[in-house]
C-alpha cells in the first residue's frame, strides 16, 4: 500500500494557474483507501476548482493508474475529453502521476494533487504502518521478521545503540526499540545465537535509484 496525503488546495491552485480546462484522474486502489483519490475526493476537488474558475472537463478513476494497461484503458475511454483538456491533475501517488505522463500521447501538462509518504501495511483496524524501506537487501531472515532499517531510527544492524533505555528508542521515547523487539522475537523462537554474528555494513548500492525490472518474454 502506497500512502499519500492531499496537497494543500492553494498549492494545487498555484500549480494550475496557467490552465483553465482540467481533467481529474484518481486511483481506485491505494489513494481510494487513503481517502486522497477516490470518487468522493475527486468530486470535492472538482467543486473546489470550479470555485476557482476552472473548467473540469471530466474525470476517471483507473483501478491502478500505476499499471500502464489499466491506465491506457481509461485514457482511451476518455480520449475525446482529453483532447479538450489543457492539464491533468492526478489524485494518486507519484507513481500514478508519472505513469500518466509516460502513457499520454497528447503531451498534456500533468500535476500531482497528493504527496507520496511511504509504503505501508494495514492492520485489522485499518491503520497504516511503515514496515519496509525498499532497501533491496532484505535482512528479515536474520532479525525475526522485524526490519531494523525501517523501525530503528538509526538503521542499526548489530543491536541497539547506547541510548536505548528501558526498551525504548533514544530518538523517540514513546517508541519501542526495534532491537529489543528483535531480541524478544529471536528469544521466543530460540534463535538468539544468531545475534553473535557481527554483520558488516549494508550494501546500499542495491537501493540506488532508479530501479527497473525487465520481465523476460
């Protein structure tokens, strides 16, 4: 799940100041779940922009705008409207915005309505928690399924820092120390011996951007 939050309306209005005819594109997955790019948010944005004198040519909500095939289907359905459009406002994560730009044959101006915050898991209550930093070199197999790169404020790989106090993080005293959590998990699974191994610096070259994955045909 990619977590987004809506940009301030004034930032969006400032971005669109040179354009009058706007098309809105939402997201049927992550942004809908985050309440930043579903139909209620699209309709509210339409109303807000019309109050600013903008003409909303139309809107669509691809199930996943980051997937080219799904986005192209919506573009094709609305091509006659896109031909009347000056700029497109994307209510999704940055992936959706860039996907639209990559698949737009008309060369329209593309602007984001959301800020992309983090990748998350959702618990049973519907709350979101960042658990992975997409580092490209996963260490979960040796840390009991708990990521120290993300959950430790210092990204430590060989145990807690000297500032840990009563199981709490030095940087955020309201947060459990990631390495205390890891210790308890390894203890529960009788794997504490794995902590005796000293691990060298992480190879952060694997997290160098941009990444790509070419699928074999």
